[in-house]
């Protein structure tokens, strides 16, 4: 009887230990940080790996379950790499997110809303991301250059950036210190989603071989159209010119070739040597010149049916359209002074 009682007691103790251990493990997975403060500051020094950080925070009484966390890292095959810097974590962050943030260098896991306007170039996107503390422009540009080009994008070494035109303009939630690849992945995914929505709404299928020309044309439309209602007309002008083997002569392509904004282009600017300059070269520019929005992509797919070959700004955000060159010159002189 006494022996039976000892066995039962032993089993009970073992069960209590197992249950207690499972409770601690579950708690560690859900909420590994022990701090009572809502925000926890963590400094990661150069060459410190995940296990080093776990040891350090455990000794500082900021982290629970040191042994379990190390086993968790090994079992899940989580990389030991970290990005040096000062991190701010919520005390409610999960173990998985905590480790991934250290891996990827997400210094503050509070989302930052970033709006990328329609018509932004990759250079402008890089500036915007740096201004909002997401990533340094040079690091973002480096990521763009090294990113594996998707199959639907034409590969051409003469292009400034292969991904130009495909990082979809929208409002995103990013994190300070976010990896460039994660940002690009997100923006390309958004582009693919919008394309699928257009296909569904317009009851069409965009052939992968046609995608590049469509986005190229859409990017020029985006930069030329100040008013959304004119996109379809501007699209028709460019397609009509292509059909007649005329140069597009888009000022927006010259500005992209110059790499800077100018309120007025001069004759010498139109002679800028670049494969993007449609005053020098027939057809579309060598690649897209900005990230077009959904409406410009639709306009490139479904231009208005017109016979227009020219348009000129009326200085109020709208344009004058015509198929008569002399009429175009007359209005241009009236509105532009040349």
C-alpha cells in the first residue's frame, strides 16, 4: 500500500513538472519578454547572434525561458544572424516575431503607414522610404538592383532599373529597419494582385509577353496625364502615333532621361542621348519611367478610340487634343509661348 502511494506521488510530481513546463513554454512562445513596461529597449551589438541576445536578456531579467528559447531556435532552424542596432519591442510581442525582428533588423515593430503616390520612380520611392525611417535609400536601391527579375519583366541591361514600373503605388504598412527584399516583395505582390483585379473587372487576360509593353505605356500615360479623365485620350494619342510610325515625343521620357525635374524643357534637353528619350527614338522608351496606377494601366489596355496625334497643355491641368499639326503648333504657341 505504501509502495503504491509512493508510485502515485511520483507520477503526480512528474505530471506537475510536465504541466508546469508546458505552461512555461506556452507562456514563453506567447510573451517571451518579462518587462512590465509597455516598450522594451534592446541593444544588439555587432557580431552578436541570437543565442548571445538570449543570454544577455536573460541575465538582465528581461527574457523568460532561456533554455527553451535556444531549443526553439534550433528546432525551427531559425538563423542565428542579427542586425546590429537599437530595437524597441512591445512587451506583448510573440517569440516568433521577436526572433524574426532581430533576424531582419526591424527596429520598431510598430507599423508605419507609407503612401507611395502614383507616378513615383524607384528613386523617389527610395527617398520616401528613407524619409519615413523605413530603410536607407542606398540600401533600397541596392536591393532593387540585385532582386531577381520576375519572368513577366523584360530583361535589358540598358534599363536603369529592371523593376521600374512594377513597384505598385499604394499605401503600405512597413516597419522601421525593414529589409529591402521584404519591401520589394510586398510591392510586387500588390502589383500582381492589381493586375489580377483588372483582368477580372475587364474580362481579359494579359499575356506575360505583353505585360512589359503595357506597363511601359502606362508609365508614360501616368506622367503625362494630370487629370484622370484624360488618360484614355492620351493613351489613344500614343497608340495612334505608334501605328503611324511616329515618335512618341513625350516630355516625361526626357525628364526621366535627365534624371531631374524641370518646369520647362529646352531644345538641347530634347537631344539628351538616352534610350528612354522618345524624342530621339521611335517606339516606347527602353523601359517604364515610373510606377503607374491602376487607371493608367487600364488606359494602356483600353485606349479611347480617336484620331488624335497631338496634345498640348492648356496650363490648367487639362490638354488640347488634335490630329492637325498646324493647329497643335498654334495652340502650343498660345499656351506655351513657343
